[in-house]
């Protein structure tokens, strides 16, 4: 059967937008939002906006930020993205202490639990490692570091990158439905890596992964979300699929037409209350889905769908910490030039999560004036506190289209494929 050509990849470059991202300090000392090239940080302890220090000068990023994360100890923070720059910040001084140049656009990043290594992945499927020379000094100036290639997914966009809880394994997920578990070398710059397992079972791109802690399992269990509208639980040592939770039929979509494509894809997930609950964000859902993770029986099950009354709020990123019962969410997009807007972000918080609340009956959305940090936080992270509903609805649609274009593999006819081979950039350069 002849493949149907899909030309949207060549014509829809105007929807190359990046979703807003949110990351919370492990002890909830601070919270960061990235939208477009803008990185915004708020100090929750001092109740004030954070001023970033970078000797390269603003703007700190010159293109959309695609990944942000704190280290497990909260001493380091990473921001990276389409400008091929990885910035490593000290959260003590919020000074950029290491500046790493990537050969390609960066799609994911992670910090080892001991804080000695930073790994990042590019859109060509290569994972790089940076040795932090035995530690970090929050008062030292920016230093240029060189990354060393560690492993590759062979030209498949890497969508998520996580270290296991004990730091023994590096887990990488890609748009070709794969999750790879790699034994992380003690000296990754000089030693070879070994593949521990592959977690295979998703039928569409893997969009996000997270670890669930367990006293009997030091490395933790893995949870993954995908464009196939499922959340799956894995044993990473063997690569065994322990359980699959179908969430597509639990999602109340805005329109029946949105069932087409990847519009019910899982976009973000995070574990809450030491992994007893898992919060899941889904495209087109005005809220989140809460799952119960029963590690004793190796099962995932839907507990509750928590809706948000504002129809314009469809979370693009979730984050939480182990120290409090708050779940932080953001929706937004890097740019909507056709509507005259850029760097749109809207932050919300849910409360009522605790270890004993397995039914999530007390979970609710916190009013804006009761959010930690209040209006000062919203003004910093959102760039203001007023919103245009039409603009945010358009932003949600733009994120769907961009995610589909980026992560859904396109099919071409034989003629179209041959034409693309003949006109590749590397062939042009040789001529």
C-alpha cells in the first residue's frame, strides 16, 4: 500500500511553539517557570522575585527553553533549549556557573542525584554528559564546559531524561515509542556504558517519565506517559511492563473532533505523596487525572479527575515536591505572533495531597490570592495577572499542533521521500 504523504512538516513551521514549563525546588524553596526564551524564578522562602546572574548578559536564552529541572538536592538548576545552550545555575546565588554549548537543539536534561554530572539530550537522539569536577561553588563565575557524547537513540528525538533515584541508571524516552535504561558509569567521560533494559509497549511517542520511590527498591519504579493515551508502570531492571492505565476514555474532551491525532496525549506527569498518587496532564483536559500507584500489587488505577473551572487552563507542565501537599501547574506557550502575543503563562496550584489521602477527596484548586507567594509570585511567573481567554484557547491549540508536528512521525510517498533525500542539507554542502 502506498504511504500517504504528509506535507505539514514542511508548511507548518509557523506553529513551532514551545509549551510553558514549571519546576519546583525539592524543598519548595523556589519555583521556576520557563516560557519562550524567558526564565522566571520566584523565591518562596524570601517571598520575592529572583534576579538571575549571568555574565553572558540578558537575554539568558536566545530561543525557546525546552527543558528545566532542579537537582534532587536542590543545589543545581538547569535550563536548555532551542538556542543550543545548556545553562547550569546555582540555586544558592542564582548565578549561572556553567555554560555548555550543544551541537544541536536540546530537548531534555537531568542532574545526577550526587550532583556530579549533568546529562542532556538533543533532537538528533544523542545524550551528552558534563562532568562538574567534583562539585559546585555557588559563588564562582560562569565557566564554559565541554560535553562528551555518552550514547545515542539513532536520530530519534529524546523527549524525557531521568536518573533513577539511586543514580545507578539513566533512563531516556523517545518519540519512537522506546524507553531505554542505561547503567550510568562511575566515570562516564572515560568508561563505557551498558544497556540494562528496554521498556517496550507504548504504541505512540513517549512524552514523559518519572520515578516512584519504594523502600524495597532503591532505584525506584518507572512511570511513563505517552501519545497513546496510556500511563504505564515498569520494572527497569528487567524492562517488564507491570501495568497499563488507559486514561483516554476518562478525559472529557472539548470537542469530539479532538479524538483525532495525538490530542489526548499525556503531556506531563509527576508523583505525589511519595508516589502514592500520580498527577497526569492530558491535552484538551481542563485539569488533571489522579492515579493511585499501588506498588505492592504493581497496579495503576484512576482515582479522580480534578477539573479546573477556567476553560482556558489546560496544563502544559506539572511539578511538586516531597515537602508539602501542593501540586504546581502552568499553561502557556512561547509565542503567538499572529495574535500579537508572546510568552504567555498562567500558573495554578492544587492542595490537599497527603500520604493518607488515597481517594484524593480533599484535593482542590487554590485561589490565586491564597497561592504561596500570592500576587507577587503570579506577577513574576506569569508576567502579569490578567488574561485574554481567546488568546489562551489559541495557545492551547498551538501547543497541540506543535506537539503533533514534532513527535508524530510523518509518512511520505516514495517520490516525496526520494526528493527529500536529494535535497538534504548535507548533500547541498558537499556540492
